[in-house]
């Protein structure tokens, strides 16, 4: 069978296009090597916003103690928090499945390789289509200087590991000192989440302010809020290397100015959050 449209990737771009094309009468085949919903649903926007929505409640409640709010031992049940996030993700995945079923979109749960302008190979079989769209999404960027340490350490992670279904160990109470490398959207969200969970958080950013791609007023407000939350922000710094010492990870860094000295700090967990890069190369046969 030759499909009217084949799509590699079932993230927000892929699944919305698939449903729209199928609703317009095209025969559509979607390839997804992981889970429906892509990065946004499984390892991005939805999980982080869920964590933020729940963990923000505790500091919000504490603000009203002087106003008469009373509670005993208000804390987080970590297992319940993780399950709640997983339930939110699963519910939305089910909605995508229903959307595909309603529009008769076919799905191949396998890694896809583009082998020509009209052919895709998956699980040893070749599929043909009139048009092909690559919507493969992205993956975390790990700089070469951190690559070896990241590969060999369970204490050095990216957002993919933190948002995995089995990520509970990363949020346990013994992770009291958390370092985040990168002050973009991913970095600042996790800084807030870990701070809400009671960790001491330090954020390292190479640029002169957080969220450089956004309006400076947003950065100023965020940095002010982080100061109130006792989240330490190191701007204009270069992280030189990461060293896993078993029970902790040492970060060596220095200010980006003349004659700056190299400083060292130790952490229980280090998150590399300097951005994401395209997965398009992985689908080129």
C-alpha cells in the first residue's frame, strides 16, 4: 500500500498534522519509536508543569502561616506526586490514541529510517508514501566537555532522565544540593521544582541573565523571585568540568572575566540543561 502521507514522529507537530490530514481524507501512517505525544507530553512541558503546579503549593501555603493558616507536617508524598504526573501523561496519551483511532491514522511503534523521498524503513519493512514529513523532535544537548562524566555518572543527568517514569530516585530527600547548568526554560523550571521540594539549588548560566531569549523584564522578575526562594544564581560563568566523587559531584567553574579564579562546589545531583538539538539525523538512513 502507498500512503498519501507518512510522518516520522508523534509529538505535537506530528500527531496534529496526522489528525488534520486524515480528517481531510488522506491515508496517514505515523512512525513513533517511543511514546505518543513526543517530548512535550512525555519528557517536557506537561510533566514539568504538573510538578510545578503541585510543588508550588507548599511555599504558597507557608506564606499564609502568619495570616492564620494552620497545618501539621505538610509535606510531599513523593510516590504519589510521581504517580500523579504519570497519570496526567497517560491520560493525554490515551486522548491521542483516541484521536488517531477516530481519524483512522495508522501507527507503527518502531524507529524509522528515511531511505528515499518516498520510502521509510521500520522493523525491517519498507513503507511507501506520496509525501513524507519528518517531525522527529529533539534530544538534550550534552557538551563534549561533560560527555564522559554524564555517561558514567548516575548523579549527572538531563531532563530526559528526570522526567522518566522511573525517576523517583532523583527527587529523594538525600538530593539536598542540586546544581543546574543552564538558565533557559528547562533549567529555571527544575530550579523551582527542586527548591519547592526542599533542596538547596544553584543555577549556573553563561549569559548575563536568565532566559536570554525572553524579554529582560521577565528575567528580572524571575531572578528576584529566585532570590526570595534562596535559589543561588551564578551568571556570566563557564562550567569547566564535572567530577563524580561517588557521594557527590564537584563542579569546577569560573567567572567569564579577566584573571578569574577557578572555583569548586560540590552537589548531590547535577542537571545539564543547556538546550536540545534536533533528532533529524537519527532518521536519515
